């Protein structure tokens, strides 16, 4: 339990700090961060599906993996450790890059970040400017540091629509995934192993793939506006009844809801739409809220606010999942 607590705390600090950093960069960097997080979930679901599929085709492989569980666990954590070391080295290199120093040192008005991005990549004297001009002078702050103070309520008010959208996005997503989606079974399990034991792992891949594709394509939907993002986030509540009216079953394969949509295709379409809207809207919210803020200090604080709301949304979504499950038949 202590190790889980420590890992959770470290992960929280890392993600909050990462959002603060990318908030000062152009939107495409935020998109890259959230897309990477989604890809991690996709990789896990793919590996789970492959292992289950291979185990069904070759029981000897399954028993071999089970017998060498300790070795598999060691290799898994070794791979994770190597990945973390590479991430730390990459971050150390990043902090020494001219581009990183440029965006961390100079305030960039949100609506003109592309212009600044082009300048940062093309100006030959960027390094000299950064070396000879302290951040305080570049920001036009006074020597007493009063110009660096930011009102948290003012920043929260500026990004209130994106913050609210973030909350509703994740309360819906965590409300149905994986608590409800994992209970959706095929209406024709006798058609083969795919529709029986592999149906749920496949829908997990479908969900994560749709979310990943949406995050990658978020740059194709620029300038949607904070109110449109919020309204679209609220509209996602429709996925509660849509998914709960699919073929939900308990561990004893007993139907635990009123089945209105007796179609595997419809169930998968609903899950794909839910995941795609989650990936698209949360990426748009993360990419666009810095445009409402002018100073780096405001953007960094905005990143902390968005992450705080995100955490509340995840918690509320988890509680909503228990509520929805309680509404089903025992």
C-alpha cells in the first residue's frame, strides 16, 4: 500500500509539473504530451489482447507464462525502469535546448504563439538574447518582483469554461470506462472465441485507439472556442443511457440491464464515439486554455488549475461509475 501511495504521489507531481511546463509552449507540444499518455493505455490493451489470444491458441504458452510469473514481473519492471531513465535523460537534454529556454524565459501572448514559434526557430541571436537578458528584464518586471504576482482567482475565471469542460469530460468517461464498458458482452458469443473471451479485450483496444486517434487529430479542429467545448462536454452525458442499454452482463453471464441495443456493432460504435469525443475535447481544452493567458506565470498557474480540476473530474467519474453500477440489476 505504501508503494502504491508513493507511486501515486510521484505520478501526480510529475503530471502537474508537466502541464505547467507545456502550458508555456505552443499548442502542438501539449497535444504531443496528451497523445503520449493515450498511447501508453493503447499499448497496455494491445499487449493484454495478444497474450490472451496466444494463450487460447497455445495452452502451453499460457502455463509457461504462469510458471515464470516472477521472471515476467521482473522483466516488466525492468522495462519500466529503463523507460523512466530515458525520460529523465530526455528531459535533462530538453532543459538545455534553446527552444525550451526561449519559451520559459519570454512571455508569449496566446494568440500569436505560432509567430513566436517561427521566430524562436529562425532567429540567430536567440541564444545571445537569452544569455544577456535575465527573465526579469524580459518580462518587464520591477526589481521588487511585484510584477510576477498572479491572482489565482483571476486566472481561474479566465479559463473557467475549459476547466468546467475538463471536469465534465472525465466524469462521463470515468463513469462508463471501464466499469460499464467492461460489462458489455457480445450478443452472439457462440460465433467463436472473438465474440466470447476476446470481445471485452477487443473493445478495450477499440476504446483506447479511438481516444488516441482523436488526440492526434485535435490540431485539425482549431479555434473551437471555450463555450463550444463546454457544450460538447455536457452533451456527452448521452453516453450514460446509450452504453447502459447495451448487452451488459455480470460474471455469471446474466443480463443485468434492459437491453435496447442488441447489436455488437452499435455497442462498439457507442464506445468508439465516447472515446473519440473524450480524446478530442480534452486535448482541445488543454491546447486552447493557454491562449486566454498572457504571462508565463499565468499559464503555469493555469496548468495547475486544469490539473486540479482534472483530478476532481477523475475522482467524481470513479464515484459515478459506482452509482451507475448500483443502478443495474444485481
